[in-house]
């Protein structure tokens, strides 16, 4: 595997890019994760510099157990990351960031061709983040057919060997209420749970927990006599689910 130049953010795209979307879809199908966000023009979490998500060449994939998707098994993500790095040249992979391991996650980049375990804070959400961030080059970002061919060649149109049995799905919430995800939502969180919460507290439903969502959540918590900490823990979640 040859080292390649890392692109990072180069320019914001006007929308989702077909090659990136196809890659994420195929990874979800073959490794059991789910799409936790691709294109979105914004700054990096906690920083003023633009996120690579804005280029349309980045995606987040989660193994979080949502009942109808995600196994809750970190090893599913590890298998996917190992496979991405093994075939990084064919797939145009430029970066893989793993938010889960302590102390501050780890990252693989094409310009060094190796994993680095971070000893100081490198990105928001680590450790313990239940998603993987991947970035690709511009070469095939608009070419879904390329990823279809590569997956057919490498995987023969079938999924890898079965993973160990996933963790049991959480018990359904009473009265059809949305189940608590097992960890609080706070500034920097993303995904469908954030989007659901935003719709209740009156924030823009962009699935990205930023400062505007934080303000809306504080107002909502105050209205219901909850601690105005802008964190969706079990008590705030229960109140949201009761609305």
C-alpha cells in the first residue's frame, strides 16, 4: 500500500456525492453498520475550521443498536475498518477515525499508512463514540459504479463471514415511546436521535447538535422544570418521549 497525499477539506460541495453515498450504502450492507451522516456544510465540532463533511467526501457509520438497525457490537466496526485499510488504494480511502478507544480514539491516514492512537484530544466524541468517520479522495467521489465493481471483486457480491451474535436489542419502550439510546445527547452529538429531539424542542432538524440546538433545549428544559444543562440524559429523554 503506497502512501498518498491527504486532501482534507478542499471545497464545499453543493450536495451529496453519488460515489460517497454508494460506498456508505455498501459498507452498511456488508458490515451491519448504518449511515450516521454524510454531506453537511458546517465547521468541525468545537472548531472554526470547515468539516470535510462539507466536501461530500466524508461519512459517519455507527454500530449503535437502534432496535431496527445496528448490532451494538464494536467488533463489527473493527472488521469494517480493517477491511477499509486493507483495500484503501482500491477504495480511495484517505482517512479512518475511530472514536471508541481510550484515551482519545485513533486514526488512520493515507499519508502515513498506519494507525495512530491519540494521546491527547484530537476530535470531539472520543473516547466512547459509537461511530466511525471515513474520508475518500475526489477520484471516485462521484462514481458509484466504481464502488459497485470493487465490492463485487473483493467480496464476490456476498457479505464477509458472519459476525458473532450481536448484543440483544433493548426492550421496547412502553407505549411505543422512543427508547433511550444508552448515552446522553449533548453538543457535538449527531444522528436521528438528535433530529427527533430537535423537532420537539423547536430547533432546526438537521441532526447536528450545535449551539442553536443547545439554546433551544435549555429553553425547553426550563419550561418543564428540568435542569437547564442542555444535556439529554435519562430524565430529559423521558420528558421528551412523553410529549
